[in-house]
RNA sequence: GCUGAAGUGGUGGAAUUGGUAGACACGUUGGACUUAAAAUCCAAUGGCCAUUAUGGCCGUGCGGGUUCAAGUCCCGCCUUCAGUACCA
C-alpha cells in the first residue's frame, strides 16, 4: 500500500467535521485548557506559508492536551472589520461585507486543508451584528464608569454622582481630565443637566474630548499611536499630521499602574513585557512648582531628579505651553513668536528625524528658585514636549545631557552640584556612586537620600510633592471610517447620549459611497437612514432630525479595529445557543476563565495586547468577568521569511570621451541574463569577452538600420559622426570594441521557477514577462542557469511567496505541518525553503512503511524487543519535554530518529507502533488517524491517552566514556556504569591508548565524573 | 542614543545543571537499481594536513579571563535584527 496523502487527509478532515471531533463542551469532568491563536484579519491575498506557523504550533499543543486528558477549547474566527476591505470598497464600490465574506471563505478553505483541530461551532466575526452588539454594550459600560483611585478600580458613574451630590468634587480621587474646576455639593446640585453631563464626561472611562490626534489625510482617518510606524501609517505608509479633533477616547491611562503591575502575574516573554513596560513608561519623581518673577503665575514641572534641584540654571517650556504668550517680555516677543511659528511648521517627522539640532529662545521672563530664590531664566525649546508631563522642565545641565547641550549652545551657566565629578565635557547623568554638593541641605547625600529630603522640603514650603508620571496616553477611539462598529450614541443638545442596551445592536447603515462627505464628515455622514428616534427607539431617516420631536443625529464615527479584538476571547467561551443572553454567560466565563495559551506575533505588543488587558481589567472591576488578565501564557511566533531568487541582467555601457568629458552610457538592447555561478559582481564594472562578443554580434546584426541614427544619438551631433558615416560596419565594430563595459542589475525571479539546486527554469522565466521573451542566457558550462538566493520578508512584490495550497497538493498537510515546525525554534525568524520539505516528506513515507508494505499492514503481535522499548521510551520522554517547552523543531528530529531506529530494528510490534502513533498524532494528525484505524481502532486517535514514559527501559549497564586529555576528547572507552571511580581511573590509565597519548608522562590529575567523562591532566 | 534578542558547516538548525560540538534534515559528491527519468536505497560530507591503518592541527562573531574541562560562566568589544525615539 502506498502513502496516499491527498486521499487520507481529505478523508480525515471530512471525518472530523462530520463527527465534530474537536467540539469543546462547557460541562466536563476533565480539567479545562484554552488554546487561542491571535485573531486573523481575513485579507484578500489569502494565506502564505508564513501565516499558519503559529496555528500549527497551537494546534499541536491543543491536540497534545487532548491526549493528556484535558477538555480543550481551541476556537477560531475573524477580526473582520478593518481598513483593507474598506479601501477596496472605495476603489471598487463593492460592499466591504461582500468582499470580507469572500475572503473568509478562502481563509476557511485554506485553514481546513491544513487539518487544524478548531471548534468551528464557536466561530466569531467582529463584523456580525450579533457580535458587535456586545462591543457596543461594553462601550456603554465604559461610558457609565469612572475610575476611583481610592478603591483603585472602575466604578459605576452613579457612585461618582452620589459623591458630587453629597460633597462636591474636592475629595474625589479620580482619573479625569486636567481642566476640572472644583465645585461644592450645592453648586453641583444647582448645575443644569447639560453642565452636569459636561462635567461627568471629564470623568467617564470613555469620553468625548477635543484632542490632538494623528490625522492621516490619505486614509481619511485618525490613527492611534501604535498604528503609526516611523511617522507614517502602519497600513499603506501614508504621512500623518497632527490635528485637533473632537474624538472619543479611552481612559487607559487610569490603568497604567495596574497594567504595569499585572505583567508580573503573567507568563509572557521578558521581551514582550519590556515593550509594554517601555510603552507605559513609568517614571517616579516629583512635581515642583516655580513662581514666575514679577508675574502672577506658576510653572509646574515634573522631574525624576528632585535631588538635583540646586543645579537648576534655567527652565524650558514647550513652545506650545500656554504660559509662553503671557510671560514673554515685550523685547523678546518678536523672536519668540517667530520660533513658535517655525516649530509649528515642522512636521512630526522632521522633528523626529532631526534630534541633533539645538534650538530655543529666551522669553525674557524669570522664575524663582524655590529654595535659593535666585532668578532662573525661562526659555522655550522644542526638545520639550507639550504632551508629556507638564510641558515644562527644570533644566539641570550638569545632570542631563540635553540640558547640558542646550546650556552650552546658548552659553547658560552649568553649575556643578556633584562632589568630585568632572562635567567639563558632558553631563553626569548617573544616579549611582555620587554625592550631592553645593546644595544647601542636600550636601553630602546620595541620590536616594537627597531625593527624599528634597521632596520633604518642597512639601514643607508647599512647592512640590512626590509624583509618578506615565508615558501612556489615553487611546483615541474614533475612526472616520465606514467598516467598523457604529457607536451606540446620539447627540442631544450637543451632548452624547447612549442608546439603551436593550435596543442594541445599532447596525451599520447603507451608504452609496465609502468616502468622506464633501463637508469632510466621515462616510456615515452619507447615510440617509442615520438618526435616532427616541419615541420608537429605532433608526430613522436623517432628514427627520428634530430636537422637539425627540429625533436626534447619530454619531458618525466608528470604532477602531481593536474594539472587537479586545474581548473576543470571552465570546468563544460561550456556545452559539446562549450568545443572545450575554457577551458570555457567567457559567461559561467561570468555567473557561481566561486563555491558557495564546500564540501570535509580537507586532501586537502595544496595541491589541495592551488594550485587551485594559478592557479585561475594566470588565473585572465592574464584575462582568472573574479574571483580571486575558492571556496567562503568551508565545510570540517568529516570522517565516521568503527566500527570494535573483537573476542578474547584464547592462552594457559604452564609454564615451567627448571633449574631455568621460561618460558611460547604458545601451538598451535585448536582455542578457547571466548565471549567478559565473561570479557576478554588481558594484564593479568588468569585462567579459563572451558577453562582449555577444553584444557585438547583436550590433552587427542591428547595425545597418541603426548605424547613423543610433550612433549619432550615442556620440552626439558633432562627434565623429561624419567619420562614422564613412566607416564600414566592421570598422565601427572595431571602434566600439574596448569601449564596452558591463554591469549587472538584479531582478526578482518568481521562486516557482527555481528548483532545489537553485537552477532557473529558463523557459518558464521567458514566458513570465513579455520583455524577457527574447532574452539571452549566459549559462554555466553544463547548460544550467543558477539564481542567487537572498532572504527577505515574504511578499508578493518580491515574488517569493509560497502558497500553502501548493505545498499541501504536492506533499500533503502533514508534511507542511511537520516542515513548518522543523524549520527552527518557534519564536525565531527563519527563511522558508521549499526544497527542504522532501526531508520531512520522506520521513512520513518511512513512517508509513513501518506499518505497511506492498501487501498491506505488516504490524504483528510480536513481543517488543529491548531495543524497541528503548527507542519508544526515549522518544516519549523527549517529545513530551519538547512539547511542554514549545520546542517543536526538536521533536520532529526525534521522530525521524525513532523511525530510523525502528526501521533498522525491523520492528513490527503493535505494542510499540500503536503508541508511536499517539506521539506523532499532534504533529501529523492525518497519517496518525489513518494508521490508527488500520490497527483496528474505530474511534479517532485524538483523545487516545498520551503514552506514559517508563524510565526502566532506558536504564543502561554501561557507558561509552569519552576519554579526554587536557580537555580534548581523544577516544572513547566502554565501561560498566556501576564501576567505582577508582576502578575507572585504574582501567583508563591501564589502557594502551591512554599510554600512547601520555607518551611516558605521568598524569598530574585524573578527573572522573561517573556516567559522564574522564579527563586526564598532564 | 536607550532597551531587548541573536551570532555555531555551503544552508535550516541540534547540543539537560559547564562534560564526546555539528544531532536531524537540505544541498553537494560518488555508487546501486533503471533503456532513461522520477522514486528508492547505500556511502562520504566543518576546515587544513597526512594517509598504511592508527592519525595530527585548527575550529561555535572578535579579544581576554575563570576551570581539570567553555558554544554554554565572567569582563571588554564587533555585527545583525526587533522595539522605542528629545519621556525631563
């Protein structure tokens, strides 16, 4: 019997689907285990071989856990709202829902043929109204909440209102906007309803505020900080500018500390935790208030070094700081104004690219040092960011390199407040091993002590206090797009109102075009039916809007991509039948808790992975979920890179020396490609007689018609053209010879044209592009043409994309699964090379042959031999360890070794071969099922218990000791393991090979490590 | 600049707490089978030297160190990748 993988794989995929083999139950005696892949966006391009890497890893783990007796939840679904579908809609007019549906169909087909053990009965799609109903519901809960720093959690807004009614806002310790005025209970109770709502909005966890946002004109929407990479949009690479807009924001900053602390409770890589830590950016220090001299104002600054307060020699404000215009003296006004205008013009990108240039202007005003009362000049400079801290710094040039550079540049004094430190060249920024000097009461103290004392003294005079600052900003939540969740919000008197949750979902309206309106409103502004009738609680025609009739305009923005993905892992917990009741029922949430293993890319570190944690903490605070963190263990799979193929095209240059001007002119003629093996150099011009002759041959053929025209073009009007006219073709050739040089330009060739030995299928390449149709190829001597290989990101434009469909068709899903794992460690970036797949494919054939020969099954009831058992148990041990450590690449090698050994042992024992199948099954489930069935089982292998490792089969009586001399292994010696150290030493020394090595020397020392090694020194 | 990860044959990569470096594959070379090809099987394959077998020397980015013994630990560099971008 042959290993007919295509039939086998189809058979078992159908079987699993029909029998709902992988359907998880919310009631089980088994312990639960939840394995999840990061939410895929169903793009139009479909999958390439890099995409399933993480899915294969998580699938292996999920299948392993089933063998280990767990009730496994392993779902899949689609993050189906998003920009690409909308961009496509704008271009083609097709409704995003239609293209999204088509893309999902492709995705599903591709996923199915790889044999994943997903429970598809729990599929979710963020763009389904039954799903986004609950996204809208969560939004409402956020709106109805505020963050109480005293209880350190989110509470219902009613508790805040009660406090306002009873005692005003003086004692409220809340996460809120900066611009809140104090009010008493009496004042609160006297406020109008609109005023009250206006104030509450400043406390809500999602709030409407005019914020400076990242506006991307090309995409027509705002972007979050994590959606911008290097100053351009992550999707499409379009420029981004700063713009003030009224937007919904999420008060994630309230959770900064808990998001930071929570990292200690979860099993993520340090790399990922560090990224989040940096993004949250906690710094501990003090806020210090400086009085402005001769002006009734104060400047508050944040500093991490209050211990250096006596080193302040100037202050710098951000150009945007509100005080700047007020305190600038009349003499400095013109200069300051010019500077502010100049910095405002500079784009964010310019400012980022140019960190070196020092610029700033003196305002003419002075602040007063809180202790010495000395005047401190106040400058403005664009190295101070308006958006961080208070937008102002106390500059301590001796302790901060930026302040130092600024001071040097503008000749501001640099007082030294460090004992015995030289600051003539650069600032001393370290906190360690230094004592403070010239600082009054701080003299002689170290960083820690001085910091404490400085804060104490500042508090005493009421000009400062200890403070912690976070870099994490509130997240903008509005997008000016069509294809996203509509906000369940309408506007009454300009104030946002939530639609009652019982009327959800508020579904997306139809629009005739997916572009912003002429007035610049988001696409929803085009919807005819987009107003809220509070009488009927339904959507009605936009023209009917009338405050007096209770019909109000609806919100025109939609939610960002991360809305739906911030809670989807809870939705999977709930079975389809009960999804109407809640986002997930209490029972389901209680049973599944949170994700035990989450696998996905690290590119979501500061987006999805942070926002999800935020929402989960919020839902936890409000009692909607029991857990505080969504993902207990997280693994970032690395990327699979493409192995691009390059062909080298020879470009011919003619050397022209005209009136002393030397020039090389490229000649366009039919393409000539040269095999990489011929020693290609791109940078250097070089001569090659063969190619030169080829060119001259061509020229000879082309010369008569070209003769005058071409050469005239090449050599210019006044140059030797007249002479040329009188020359014969041969004379011209002679003239051109020696004036020709070549360079190579590399072109991507589609990797499908290249075989395992890097040889190009020339015919296929010629037919690929019309311009290469008549191309000439300078091959190797044996007639083959080699390409050069380089590793790059897998992408369409590089022609190195490998489609899993092709791999599955040629080698089968099991081969694909094994090979993706075999490539290397899961977390690592590694290149794909299709040629290597024959290795794992060959292994599967060998595995098949262990069970079958031409006459069918060869498995017998034979007693296993000692060697059989040893091989099996060695494999059990290693594979189990590997899976637990997510070291899937090494277990594939282990399988290969096991099959090689069992084949050599001619093992036919059912007892051995049956257990081997269970080991292999998580990795190559189709072949495992088929062989399992052949062995007489009529139930799926998927829940067969994982074999128990038994140490006794690995116990050896002797060991092949490496005998080394001065640490270098020279030979090995078989010795019994129960031999004593003394005896080992004696036996080894007595050995003739030892004596040969020693050549008469007496060893100084003999190290014997029983069971490991013998080392002879001397 | 700062933070983190990583540098091992022609290639992907193995190597438990320091204990036989290069497992397992790909590729390459030679051979078997075949009319031929594919498939399959066998052998060799880190570099250099030697060859009559046994062999010898060098080798895990570079330079030091600790140790009987270092890919692994310590110190100092270099390179690559990722994150971040004047964060006070």
